[in-house]
C-alpha cells in the first residue's frame, strides 16, 4: 500500500493527539480522585469535630421600681456576653477542629431553678454558666457535688461562697464584695483619705458590703470615724436637699463610703453633704469588674463589638459571662480536648492565663475558684484607676492583695 507524505502526517497527528487525550484523561481522573478524597476527608473531619456544649441558666426578673429614668431595666444582662464569647471561641475553633454550642435555659419568674438545672443535668451538660443569686447557686451546687461538672458563677458577689460555703465544682467570675472594698481602700490609702464616714442602707446586701468595707479599713489601716444607717424609707429624690446635710453634719471625715447596692439613696448624697467630701462605694466612685468608660488595653475593640451585637453597653454580668465561656474556650484549645477533667485541671494550673482587656492575664485561685482580676475604679463618665494600685505587693500575685487570700479562708 502506497502511503503519501500527507497521509503519514495525518497518521502521526492522530497518534499524538490520541496520546495527549489519554494523558489528559488520566490527569482528569486523578484530579477527580483527589477532590473526592479531600471531600471525604473534609466530611470526616467535620464529623469528628470536637463539640463543647455549654448551658446558660438564669431566671427572669421583675422590673424594679424606677429610681431613675436614666437607667433603663436590662433584661438580658449576661447572655449577650455569653453569645459574644461563643462567637470568639468558634472563630478559634475553625482552626483547632472544635465547635462550641450554647444552650439557653431561662426560668420564668415563678419557675423553679432547681428543676431547670435538673433538666440541664439530664441533657448531659458538663459546663453550666449560672447567672443567679448566691442562694440559688448554693442550692444547685449542693445537688451533685461529686459529679464531673463545672458551674461557672457569673451572678454572685458574696464573700461567703469564697470563704466558708465553698464548692470544688464552682468557679466565680465577678469580684467579691471584699475584692471591691479592698480596691477602694488601696486607692484611698494612696490618696491618704484615711477617715471614713460609712453610710449603710437597710437591705441585707448593704450590710454585707458594709462588712467588707470595715474589713478593708482594718486591713489597710483606715479609720471609720462614724457609721450611720439611712433610715428614710421615702423617696430620696424629693427631700435629699434637706435631709442629707443634716444627716452628715457634725462629723470630721475625709470621704463618705456608701453601701447601697439597690441604689435607693446613694445617688442623692453627692453635692448635698454638709462638708464638701467625695462619695465612694456603691455610688460615686465605684469598684467594678467592667465599665463603659474603660478604653485601655484594647477594651475599645470589645466595647464596640459588644455594642454592635447587643445595641447597648456591656454590663458587669455580660463581662463575667464572656470571661466564663472564654475560659472554657481557652482551656479546650490548649488541651485540644472537650473532656471535663482535662479542662478543669488546666483551668486550675499555673499554665492557664486568660487575656481579658485589663492589662494582665487572669487566672484562678485554686483554693476557692475565684478569678483573679484587676478591678476598675470608675466614676459615671471616667475611668479613675485600676486596682491593685501600684505599690501593693504580694509574694504570689499582686492580684491577691484584693479579697480573701489563701490563709484567710477555710476553702481548700
């Protein structure tokens, strides 16, 4: 058979085209296999992602009598901080193969918090954020003290829970009354305002804060020159201009310390006392875990993010709930585990350090579960200082100059 050069050229062209297409098909099959394997791998990773489930327990509150139209009632204190922390945890979890899930349990006003907690327990939650008063926390913590469960207290400030009625499964995220009183006392010692007039309200909470102030005065060498109880049970807004000067007359003092946690009368003491003296305590210059005027150490960033999410300023309970869930996130990330015992051991270890927009890392006191943290001293529209004040030293941590130290409690 005679083969022309033209036919031979077509033959070669077809041959090489066939080989090219064959190789291209092989590459295509390889690519499809690669994509399929990666898809399967991705699905397996998604299935095997570590899940950390966190419950949030609180109870609805009755709207209290309006003492001021400037401060609206906030029904969602706490939960907004928890939601922000969950989002931050899951941002990190994208890189660590972990997912954090938050479930809300909100008890009606007349409902039972114990029944709600039993439901949480039945649902298998190992981490429970509790935004409830001290008496409810005590009842809940006593139900299953030996179970592998961690209760994250973001609602109580009682010293009793840090000194006597301690639970090994409870962590406290708000500063106690003693920590707040010590923060004020350190600042007053620095200013050399050593003579105090102590004014206390009629509520049990006011009495407890007054006890903390007395302890702080003794601890830092201050002198309470007089202690008076506000007995007026009528509206202080109407008669404060006449009552307060008489109430404070005849006493030689540097500063007036007020214990009025409900805000019944404390706001009306300023600018009405017989002598021109500063007001501190639950009103005036306050000691708090968080304040809207706080802008240092990157606080502006979280203030803006929170305000964008919630449509309001961050409150103390929001900050405490944020710290609680971020602590779980930090421990889960570092241990690469969702195991309750591993996370709890890490939280109490010396390696745990939580960055919290306060200039230094936070950690837990191993003897009572209290979160060490700086305390902000703030007026209505300005940050004044942060305690511990420079110069107050401690062999372990300057943060332990605030509140009850290890040797001062029965908690171990």
